[in-house]
C-alpha cells in the first residue's frame, strides 16, 4: 500500500451536485457492495464443485468457528503480533522520519536508502529473516515492524520537510528553542502526513502478519487459512480472510477519517 | 523527494561528501554485523556479489529469472491493460464510481496474500494462479490512481468544453487524458512495484519456480549469501522501476511535481 501525498497544487475535487444525488449515491454504493456476494452466491449454488462455497456457507462456517473458539484465539494471536509490530514500526518510523525531515544532513545521507528499500519487495527478505530469527513470536514481530516502518518514516519526513518556511523563520525570530518549535510547529503541521503514513503502514503490516504466519510457526489467522485450505475446507478457510478484510477496511476508514479531520486543507490522494 | 528543498544550505560538494560518508558507514555496519554474527545470519557484501556472479555465470540465475519475468510480464501487463481503462471510466462516470467504490476499497485494504491458498485450491499450482496473483496486486492501485486523476481534472476546463459543445471524444483527447496523465503514471509506478511483490509471493507459494523460489531454496540451505543475491536484484529492479517512472512523470508533465 504505497502512498501518495501531493501537498501542492492538485485542484480540489468539487463535484457538482444535483438534487437527489445523495440518494442515488447510496443506492449505487450499496448495490456495488452487494453485487459481488450475490453473484458469488448464485454461482456457488449452480456450480457442481464442492470447492466453490458461497457466502452463506462461509457465514455458517464462521458461526461454528466462533463457537468453538478457534477464530477468536487465532485472531488474538494475529492481533498481538500486528499491534506489537505496528507500534515498534511506527515509533521507529517517527524517530527516523523526524530526523530525516528536520536535518538536511541526515536527509541527504539516508533518503536514497529509504526510498530504495521502500521500492523493494520486502517479502523477499522473509525467508532470510525466518532463518535468522527462528519461527517464533519475535521473527513475526520483526517482519511486521520492517513492513510498517517505511511508510511511516517516509511520510513523516515529507511532513516535516513541508513545514512552512515562514513559520520556522517566525519561530527563529522570536528566539524559540528547538524543542518548542518542534512542539508548536513541526509536529502539528506534519501530523496529517504522519497519519497518512500510519494508514499505509496498516495495509502493509496486515500483509506482513499473514506472510509471517504462512512462513513461520503454527499460529494465527494465516495458519488457520493454510490448515483449512489444505483440508479443502473452503468455507472455513475463507472465514479468516473475511475477518482480515473487515479489519483492514475498518482501520483504513478510521485513519482516513482522522486524516480528513486533521487537515482538510491538505490534499491527500488515495492509494 | 529530497530535492524539493534546495535552499537548506548544503552545497553540492557537501552533499556528495555526506552521501559518500553515509555509504561507507552503512557498508561498514553491514560488514561489522556480518562478521560478528557469523555466516549463518548475514553474509558480507562481497560474498553476496561473488555468489551472484557465480550464479549468473553458470546459468542458474537466468533459469530462475525466466519464469518470474514471464508471470510478471503477463500479470502486470494485464493489470495495466485492464486497470487504466477501468480507472478512466470510473473517474468519468459518477454512478460507476459510486458502485465500484466499496468493493475496490475493501479489496485494496485486504491483504491479497491471504487469498493465495484459496486460489491455489481452485486454480492449482500453476502459472495461471501466479499470473492471477500478480494481476490482482497490480490492477487495484492502477485503477484507484487513474480514477483519482480523471476526477481531479480542473472542473473549469470541463465546463468550458461543454460551453463550446465539445463531444466526448475531443474532451478525452484534449482535456481528460493529458490532465490525468500524472496520476496515471503514479498508478503505474505503484502498480508495478506491487507487481514485484506479487511475483515474489507467487513464487513463494504457488509452485517451485522463479526468483522467489530461489530465495527459499538458498534460505533453507542456510546459504545466506546465495539468498541475498536475488533479493539484491529485486531491490535494484524495484528502485529502477520507481526511478524511471518518476523521471518519465516529470518529463511528461513538468507542471506537476511528481508525488510519491
């Protein structure tokens, strides 16, 4: 989930509204959302293959998995890895991002590497990390941390770099201390960018959790997917996928909303 | 991105010195870490390069590069060929935007890796599933960015075309296409980088061939130097793709600073 922030002259989207538009919009939105499950259900109904299971089968399977506790336990395990890795990645990303954005020397020294690694398919490193760190909890957390680090660092740096020069000069004129100008100018004006970085990190960290669970020890939602799909229990193997879908979308929407609240004046392109 | 702020007081010579010092420092750090941790965890840079050279010389490199390049070419090609037109349409027609917004965003925020075991059961361990994986990784960012590009075209220009009774064709040619080009390029860049990730994951899980498999093969033998070679090549490919497309973007639309 790579990112784009264009904090400059992208024209604001001002759609012209006609009467009844918002009702139409809701209608189409829900129609589009329901289209895929409905088609999928009909297809599974007419398909002879037992491997094609419809949304209703998945729903039934999910009730069973909730009742016997497997789903909750797996979600807890994955959630713990996700939260720990995310926190570590965000903290590290903030630290490096602030330094890179604030100090030109650090920027010049580190930016080429950060940009290059950001464009690297980091999944390629997972087998090596597993060899180095083992199959346990720490390997998973490190994998998630590495994935979450880069978007946070890059967007934080972009935010700090974009602090209005006027404000900085004003702070200097009034002999503001470095710490004060960080608190009053640098952090507030780069906050929307930091949240963007976190939103992008969420998507990558979810990928990292699943890849880590596919490649390491037998825990979490990733393993649940593997186990059931190997037994050809397709409905059960799709339940964790749906959980991930809902989690990803909920977190994305939450962070997107807070982005819009924090800075309605910054144009943040999606992606 | 680093080059936006040119007036923050570092001369070109100083930049060069800092860059060289940083490179030397990081390389030194790598050596120190590799030597102190033993060859089981990390290999020294020259070992990695030597092993990479060997594998290129004995043909192994090309043998594993082929399948990955194949699925990458077809998967990413299809992703772009489907994603750009779809994104243009979604950006242009509001009802299409409304009805696709939900599914596209949900699919985009879902870790597609989680679907791989499912695809393998339905489609099988073959190139078709690999191509599908790469395709899914590529197509979503391309659609989303292209649609945003069309949607953010200056409204005044569109009103103007209407005032002059322009038909749909010329509107696309003269207004929509050129104005959305930067966003399309952003979509291509992100899409192609995602495609690389998809290709590696496809090689990991959907059949024993390609670059990703080579990494697993060496890792399982605890041959870190061997495994880091393909990782290095993938890193260079990703960086080169990103740099090339960013360059093309600033050339095609110099009025808009390339965003990341």
